[in-house]
C-alpha cells in the first residue's frame, strides 16, 4: 500500500518555506518518525482478537515491525509483518503448505494448525460449529459422532 504527497505549486506564500523544506528533504526524518509513531500507536490500540481467544500479540508485533526509511525525495513506511495487509484490505486466503486452511472454532485451537493436533478426521457438513458460520468441512476428534438433531 503506497501513498504519495506531491506539492506542485504553493498557492499561499506561507507554504513556501514548507515547500522548500519538503523539496530539500529536511523534514523527511521528522515525517518518518512521526508517521511511524502514529501507526505504532494505532496498532497498539487495536484489540487482541475479535473472539476473545488467547492473544498471539499480532498487533503488538506489527507495531514493533513498523519502520521508516528516508530516500532522496520520499519517506517509505514499512510494516514487515505477514498478515497486516490482509487484515486491513481483506481478500482471499489460500492454503500454501496444506490442502485446507485451519480456522479456529474454540479458544484452545487459536494460533494452531490442524497438524498440531493428532487423531483428527475430516467430516462433511453442514456444520455450524462454535463460530456461528456455516461450514461444509470440519476437523473433529476421530471418535466424534454427529448428533443428527442439530447443525453441529
């Protein structure tokens, strides 16, 4: 995600010194420090997670991974934390090292992959397990049997 501010003409005389300071790069360090502080403060103010599961400290790690770099005519702000762009902009998430994604349904599974648990089997739905979302596949303990009277 990138944003550029370009001053083409200074419409008011009062902007002349600001324009000159920006063009010379004198303000870039200050802009970088303050922008990083603003972004870090925002990340640190975000709640741990929507469901109240045990925290993985995602936003704290994102704040710590936020930095700036001054270039010849720009300040680049970077957040070197996997998942930030997806959380801010949304979009599809596809499995990379597995056939399916693991979506936690209960607090004990948050921050874990299905491979972290043994003795599981895949069952076909429909299921409305814990999250309230209707899913067509679920991982359950190998000895689990469906209660036919519910969507669980």
